[in-house]
């Protein structure tokens, strides 16, 4: 079927339309043809680092990376040939041989693209001897992110997410050959680097090389219920998924493809959910009497607030009162707050504490 007048190519023998600028991978995805990816990060510059997305294109001497090959008119693409599967299997075997991927204890067990590919290709043992690679100690020197480079497949997604998606530019790929690894400036700890701990690197890591520190050992991916919600911090309204086990949040991730954050979260949205379980959290209204607070019912507290508003407006007019709506309120609550001040109290003294 010709989707646009931009161009037509043959995908596994079937005519499909494409829009100029689309890659072979994007054309395949639009047409429901699965091509595995590891390094590919949607809407970011393709790096072609892992080659797992290789496909056969008629007339090309070698297999091409679908994620970085532009679709062109008349192209004949094959995604499932024997040559393609042999190459993909070899890539997976090499990746498995190049690190220490202990699935049993890995935090990413059940949520790992490498594990999925190993399963798909029935790879039951390590095909190649491990190269002489340094043993990397697990780096958990900060409260947010744990790094285990013995599981890193050097796909570069974390680097791209840091540099291109959230533009913090805190990490890069350092060293050469078998010693290559993801490093901060000067290969120091995250704590001493430019990292702002947004955790975007963790979000995009396709294996268990980067994981949330707090969530470790608290719930496997298949054990948690994913609850979509709006981030309770500033007014941007980022969409997030709470991973909940036994009524407790074990980690927070971003909703992919949802506005306004499109898969991104900041440090607060991703990591700062402990306040929910704080023992210091106020759960009962408190009324101040002289220098003391005493617990009150909601009815009593609300009646007191209403009577004070009436009293002040009665004696000094509506502009004697002002309201500041909380950034954690929903849009609907903030709307009602301004209605209360403007329409009921008759004052425009109403604002919001975070208008970002
Ligand atoms: Fe890829 Fe994860 Fe390694 Fe970064 S840490 S290069 S995202 S495997
Ligand atoms: Fe295409 Fe990695 S997904 S090269």
C-alpha cells in the first residue's frame, strides 16, 4: 500500500510507502515488522553502535543497520533471512561473551533486551572465551544510581540520553578497545561529576548495567504493578509510571511517548518519592492555639478558615486576602482555587508557586 507520495520500497517482498527522512527501521516499525534494537534511541541521532538491527538490502555488499540507513525509493529490504539471523545471533553471542551477565541476581532480569535476544536465539552457553577485560567493582557511591560495568554492552544509549536527550553532558565513552567503558569526566564517581542524577541513563539502559539504587532487591519487573500518574512536583505535569509492589512504590519510570516529558524525568520526579512514607507527614489538620498546634477534624479546620476569610474580607475588603496555589495541585484544583478567589472573594490576589 502506498502511504504517501514520498516513496515506495519493498519490505520482505511487500510494497510499502515511506516519508522522506525515515530510516529502514522506522518504515519497518510503521508496518508492523519487528527488527530488534539495542543502541537505537527513538528520535535521537542514530549511532549504529550495536548492529543488531542488521537487515539485507538487495545490491548492498554487506548487511546494513536498519536504524541508521535512510529509506530510499525502490529499495528491497529483507529482515528475516538466514544471513540476517546468523549475524544477529553472532552479535548476541559476542555481547554475552564480553561481560559478566548473571541473570539470576541481575536487577534487570525479566526486563533486559539482551536476555530477550539470548532467549530468542536459544543461546545456552558462552560461545567465546571472555577477553581480558578489567573487573569492574559495582559503583553504588550515591543514593540514586548503581553502575555495574561488567554488565555493560557499550550500546551508548546512556551517553546519548545524557548528551542529547537531557543535555547534561556528564558522561561519555572512555578508553579504547576491550577497556572501553562509560565514564564521567576524568573517570571519577558520579558524585564528583557534572551528573545531576536525573536518572535518564538508567531509564534507557537496555540491560542491568545501570539500575536505581533504592529499588534494588525490592521487586522484579514482573512482580510490580505499573500505575500511570502525573508527577507531583512542579507544574510541568510529567507523565510517570509508579512500579508498585505490595502497596509500596519500588521505583518510578517515565511514560514513553507521552507529552509533555516524552520519556524524561528529573531527579525529583524519578527518585524523590520517599515523602509518601515519611512519618513526619501531616495526616490530620492542625489548629494553632497560641504557640501550640492541636489536632482537629477537617470540618472544624475548614470552618475556621472560612470564618477567618469572612472576617478579614468584612473588615478590610477582598484585597486584604491572597491565595497561593500549591504546585503539587492538579490543574483542576488550581482552577477551582482561582475561581474561589476571583468569583467568590472578588480579588485578583491569586498566584501559583511554580509556573514553570
Ligand atoms: Fe548501554 Fe547501559 Fe552500558 Fe550505558 S551502561 S552503554 S546504556 S549497556
Ligand atoms: Fe541499530 Fe544498534 S539498533 S545499530
